């Protein structure tokens, strides 16, 4: 994911970073297993030492809770054909599992520009 490449390249030698779509062969995605739901979750960008996880949500795959009700109610997952309520409930489980493990999860949306999302990442990582 291009939104993460620059920050990943910048941080990978300073911190143990995990990235979903690897730009170098030495990295891997961060995973947590949910014992209750018997499911493995993968996270887009994880910086373990900072207890930070960044999730990039493309709105074709992830319904945005800020959408108007009509848009929410008409959204279907492109492959599974499940409702926004169903997909979002599963996604909330994923986020809550990471939070229970001590991570702060930052959700980024495809409806924001790459520059806006990069600024959010930098603010969280560097405190600027």
C-alpha cells in the first residue's frame, strides 16, 4: 500500500515493523489470533515498540461508519455480498482484539487523500 511505503522504509531500521503488502522480502504482516471467534486477523502496518497499528480501509471493502444511512444500507461487500452491518461487526472484532493486546489502532480511509493519511501516520509516530 503506497500510503505506508515511505513511513515503512523510514521506520523499518529503527523499529520492528510489520506490513501487510510487503515492499521488501524481509518483512511480514502482523497477525493476531482470536480464540473466541477462532479466526486469524492480519493488520496493515504494525509498529510493535510503539504499540501502534494502522489499518487502511478501502471503502469498496470496508464500510465507513461516517457514511449517510442510505449509503450504509445499500453497501455490499464485493465478494461476500454481506451487508455493511455484518462486515463492520467483524471489523470491530479485529480492532478490539488488537486494543485488548495493548495496541492503539488508527483507521485510515481511502476517501482521505494519501497526503492526509500520511500526516495522520506521522503525527501518531512522531507526535507532531
